[in-house]
C-alpha cells in the first residue's frame, strides 16, 4: 500500500529542490505557472493536496519531466 503522505512529502520536496537548483524564486515559478506565490509555497511545504494537472504545470515551468519529481 502506498502512503499518500510520504509520496506527497517526497514530491513537494523534489519540486523545491529542483527550483533551488535552477536558482529560481518561488515568485518566478509561480508566475510561470500562473498561480499565486502563496499557493506554490503551500505546495512546496506539502500543506495542500496538489493535483496532477498542477504538477504538470509546475514541471513545465521548471523544464523537467513529471517523472523527475515522482521517484
């Protein structure tokens, strides 16, 4: 059985890690995604249920594949 909380934590940590590796601010990525900065902050902190659609949008903004954050 997959523990949703663990998967969410790992995915959101990876988003933050990639963003920092690319030297992008939360504001820059949020702008690219057309979402509020506060929403992206909540996603990175794992405090919100992120949809597959939003994950795809974030991956596009970070110029990575979805499989890069779901490991």
